C-alpha cells in the first residue's frame, strides 16, 4: 500500500468520490479534487480514472504501470519489500531454445 492512500474497491469507486453522493468519502469535497488511482499493473486503474472523469472529476488519473511500477521505481510503500529489482539495463530473461 502507498503511504497516505485509501484502499477503495473498484465497484464503489464512483459513488465514494462523487461529491453529490450521500455515501461519498470526506475527501470528496468537489469535482476539482485530484485523485490518483493505482491497481496492480495499471490496467484497471486507467478504466477507473476514466470513469471518474466521466462523472466530472476532471483531475482523476492513474499511475502508468500500477503498483508494480511504483515498487520497481523504489517509491515508498507499506508492506513486504520486493525480492528483486530488475535493472533497466539488464537484458530480458529468456527460456532459451525449446528441447525435444
């Protein structure tokens, strides 16, 4: 988890951030609130940020590559430390030729 973040399930995201909704979060004070969404790899978060923009939260965005990219970049996170950071200069790992 990212320090200072909120964990919100995708299926309740829009009504938790919609300032008109009675079930909104205290942080959802208006449509100008910046919202940065993270998922594991950045796919679901892109769709979620677009959904928030559709309801009027024009500053909603997501992190390219998601939480995995966040951790690889060495940004602060709570929880277990990754076992390995791939070097951006390292060649890709391949399995080699198939054996018969």
